[in-house]
């Protein structure tokens, strides 16, 4: 923000004046002893709360508003913002989309949350390990032109849902668009097409070990259809099938 330096200058002046009043005639330790500066700043905040209470001012509300204003100004100064496309330089140079940020660590270091197509968790990376990603190539489909990775990802999911019940005349076009979207997503993100497909293809709802209730189904129809429905035995669990990947954040090394 253009006025950020001016704000810091005013705060420094205020803290300097406060120190001179609290410790007259003593040498200043500001900017030389971080623990001293932190303690002095805490003392100033304490006095400000006394002032607010004396004048009937909601100090907690003032602090909350100040922190919200600061967060807004910090976001305006941030090198990356939500919807920016970035390359993760220490994560196999994969590309993704910034979806937010958070402050972590003892120094409140800002890390950016990045969603990469086909990866079931969110990366948290400092700005030092991010770089601008190449623009996502516009991709034409039967439903329009896709201009971003998240659009392509969502459209691929939607098209694969439609494929099983699509008319024979429409199926080739849908399959062609799915292949194009998968190829573009893989080329842009750096994630293999097979992994993208495995993570993005819709999974059927779990029905294993559930016996069909033919009586309840028949009650919804004017004629008895119970004799047309037979209870299938439960599927045998496939011990070779791995459990679905958990959706958690990935540790950064």
C-alpha cells in the first residue's frame, strides 16, 4: 500500500515519544533490543486500554477493527492474491492456483495456500518458493471455452459424470473434450494425466454390504414390482484396493 511506510513512520514516532515519557533521561533501546521494544509496545497498548476504559470506549472492538484494517492492507501488498496462478518451485515445479494465505511460525511468516489440479491436498508455501505460472491455455469445448485450471478441472468432473448416460451421438464429443481437458491440465500443472483422472473421476456412492429394500421400492409404485427385484449378495471386499486419499495439507520441507 502506498501509505504503508508513512503508517510505520507515525507508529515509530508515537513509540519513541512514549519511551521518552516513560523513561526520561535514559538512552533509547528501540531498534536495538527486540525484547525491550516488544515490552514497551505492550505497555503502550496497556495504557491505551486504560484510556479506552476511562472514556467508555470498547477497546476490544477497536483492536479487532484495527487488526481487520491491517489484514486488508497486508493483502493489498501481498505478492500473490487469490486466483493468481503460480508455480511451486520446490514441489516438482507444479502449477496451481492461489486460494488464500495464512500466517505460520514464530515470526508469523505468510504462506500461500495453493490448489494444484489432481492433488488431494493444499500446498502451503512461502512467497520465496513461488513464481508466476504460465497462463492457462484457453481450451474450447462443446460447453464453451475454458480459461483457467479450476474451470477445466470442474468441467472435466462434470463431463465424466455425463458420459455413462450420454446419447450415442453425443458421447464421442464428450470423450474428445475430456481427453483435451485432461491433456491441457496435465501439461499446465505438471501432474500426470493418469493421476489427474484417478483423482477427478467421480466415484459412485458407497453401497457395499447394503441389501436392497424391495418392499420399500414397490410401495412407491401402483403395481407390485417386488418380483422384478432380487437382492444381490454383497460384494466381496477388494483387499487390493487402496483407501481413498485423505484431504489434508501437505507438509513443506
